[in-house]
């Protein structure tokens, strides 16, 4: 059974509780270093598959599960990239900046965080997780994924238009060495 199949089979008993930890082990395995794809296609496909399933959960009115799944995916990606120094995959995420995946994710986040009336028991832990991700600025430093925008963060993390993102990433990597 594939990891995505395992993910699809999970179902929380209540939509009034957060279920990020339910998805954590599968997403960690799905996006782990053991499955790192230096061709960079596999990771993008995995992100798109998870987003597709999160959208399906949303379409089935399983809002807490959908929100928990995409939040846990972003947390997992952020975790591996920062704490495991998985820098080779930043270009893959940067490539996703130009795909529909980022915009689909942001649209789904926006609907779940602002349009659905989810209980605070779900929203509060999700916003805490997203705030922690935004404050680390891992995704915003290495890609143009701006999670802070979901939290009505007045500080825009995107670099100016003339900013050379690749050169800045290289500078930050060199400083870490």
C-alpha cells in the first residue's frame, strides 16, 4: 500500500478537533530524506498529490481534516528543509512557485481559515503552527511561499522585485557552513 493510500484511508472521528498529529508520521515518511529525489520531480508531485487529497477532504466537508493535512504538510516540509539541512530541495519548492500548487494551497488555506466556521479548537493550533513557520522565515527566505500572509501578517516577507532570490539563497547557505 502506498503512503498516499495510507493517507487517504485516515479519518478523524470528529471535525471539532485538530488532527495534524494523525498525518505527521505519513507525511514525514513521504517527504523524508530517504525518498529525496534529486531530479526534483518527485517532491513536486508529492506536494500536488497531498494538495489534491486536501481539496477532496474540503469537497467532502471534512474541513478540519483538510486544514490539518495541509498545515502538517507545510510544517513537515519546513522541518526537513531547516532542521535536516535539506537544501538541495529548495530549488524544487522554488520551482513550485511557478506552478498552480502554491496558489491552490493558499486558496485552500484561505477558504479554511477565513470562510469556514471551524471551532477554535482546530483554528488556534493551526494558526500557532503557521505563525511558528512564518516566524522561522525558512520558506520565505528560500522560496516565495509566504505563509505569513495567511495570518494577516502586515509584514510582507517577499523580497523586492529586483532581489536575486538564487543569489540570496546561496549567500545564506554559505553563511550556515
